[in-house]
C-alpha cells in the first residue's frame, strides 16, 4: 500500500457497524484518501469543526443522531464538504430528502463497490478542481499586486496607474483616505518608483510623537538647546536628506510648528532647535491624513498655506467597501502569506467563508480584513478556512472594540466650519463640567488638539 500524501483529501466515514467502517476505509485509502473513522454518531457532531473533512460517507440509520442529522451538521460546519449517504433500507423518499439537503449521492447496502469507486473518483476530482481554483486565485492575486497593494477593480487599477505616472515627477504629495486603506504603501510606492528609489525612506507618525519633542524630532537640536539636550541631534529631515520623508497623520502636527514645516518644504531649509544657522536639505515630502484638512483649515486647526503646498498632488484612497470585488484577491494573498508564516497547509477559504467576507462592512478597510484573516488562520487546522473560523475571528474583534458600558450622552459635535476661539473653548469646557475629552468632542477636536489649543490661547485649566 502506498503511503498517503500529507495533502490527501480527508474522508470521514461514519457508521454504527465497525466492520462497514473498516471496509469503506480500506477501499477509500487505496484510492488516495486520508480516512477518519468513526463508529456511530455519538460525539461526531462536536468533532466536526476540528476534523475538517473534505468529504464524508455517512450511514443513514444509526442510534442517536441519524445520517440526516449528521449531514445537516456537516454542512453547517463546512458547506464545501461533500456527503454520500448509505443505508440498507433505501427508499425513494429518503433518497430525495437526502439530495434536497445537499447530499452528493445515495448508496444502498450491500455496497456496489464499482459505484462507490465512481463516486470517490468524482469527489476526488471535485476537491482537486477546487484546490486548483484556489491556487488560481492566489496566482491572480500575485498578478494584480502592485507595490504591496492588490486590486483588480477599476478604481484600484486607476490608483496604480496614477502612482506610476506621478512617481517620476512628484516632490510633494498628500495621500488621503480612511484608516486602514494603505496610505503608507502608497507613499512607499511613490518613493520606489521615483528617482530616489535607492535613497533613504523615513516614516514618521505625527500622532505618536510627544508634543514637547515634536520640533526636536523633525528638525533636530543643538547641544544645550533645552534640559536634557546633552548632544547635538539631527532631525528626521536631515536624516532623510536626498530621500523621502513620510509624515503620517499630518493633521496632528501642532499649529505652532506648521510654519516651520512650510519653510522646510518651500525652501529646503531646516533649523535645529537652539540654533540660528539654517541647514539645506533636499527631501521629498509625502504627507497623509484620514481627516478632511480643508475643514481643519476653515476651523483654524491647519495652516492654509501649508495645506496648499502639500496638496500639489493629492492621491485619494478608496475605502474597501467601494471595491469589494477585490476581497477574493486580497484574501487569497493574505491566506497564502499566513499559511507560510504559521506553517499550515492552508490553500484558501470555503464558499461560505467567502460569502462572509463579501458581506462584511470592513470599517477598518484592508487592515481590518488582513487582521481578521490572520486570526482565522491561527485557528485553522485544515486546508480551507471555514465560515465558522472567520465568524469567530470577526466576532473576537467586534467584542474587543465594543464598549464595556453604554456610552454616556454627549453634546452634539460642533460644526467643524466654526472657528475655535478662546470663548468657544471656555464655553465647551463649562458645558462639559471641565471634562476635556467631552469638550474636545463638542469642538470637533481630538483631545490632544484641545490641549494644544489651550496652550496656544493661554487658557489655564486645572
């Protein structure tokens, strides 16, 4: 007997007669199946999620849960599993019911082994064809990959074409889009396809820098410029000289530093903190934001001149819900990546899991899709990700994001077009009872932006 290959299709055989289980098992093993034997239906249903069978042969009449019950449970656990029912008490009515419930076929006992052989050949070919289609999806995902992004849809192909045409010429660009749409991937693509592809690329998340260190991080400082400045330090602009600096979440940059950033972008001059001597730098700047900077300009949170200087070229990224036709290609690429990372025999996802992916809203966009598939791949022990594994992965993320208690009522957010003045800030704080988070929401600001505004306006709050 030839050894069974590791990727052989798994066949579950369930019958309350041990002799019949062994007989079918030997017959199927000789035809290249990895057989999972179970005598009787007791406990089988609870095992189904872990067994991950590609096909099953199930006796119709068994003590406890009968074959129809097992058939229904198999299709709930894995809708792509093909089930053959067998019985010594065949009837036209039971055969029709079995087929209506999704059984592939219906065999009478004593078994017709020629017929069984034909059915197993059909099942094996179907499984192989499905695996080939999954492999083709993975190949298509590679074909439609562009600088780490994947998309066959018209909107993504237009985005890729714009990046190709702009990259050789752009010096300053603004990348906009919702969280998780891939703004840093776009900035890296502009760098790799541009004339500075061999030079330094530095990414800076403006929302992650402590405000008191913002100026020093970007522009550097000289020795003795402030307490703790024991040595000279070049800023990110100097470190990126000759290359590209990516400023993510540019809308979080303090208003007081935006004028200095404008000078660097406009004239290529950077001045370290504590120094009076400007230094020349040659840096391409790509900024990104998930906010509407025009609204911030109107509200006084962002400099108009800096906005127009950064917005010489604007690249807008679509949310995932605008190109759901790309989900199969994205999921195929992510499953392939995680299968390799976790050393699992994953080839793709089941049709039921595909429907889950297509019907989900994905507010976190491609990043959320990727993280969900990563969790699902950790859970999987089969060749295919199931609907249950995906729902479990999506559910755990939803629970993690859900508040532990109902949110307290808050004042409606203030229109972003209204200017944020000292009087409006004091009024918001008074209405919020001194709660800075609540006041920031009412003003349409982040909590951090409110602190900056308090400092700028000279408002002291305990």
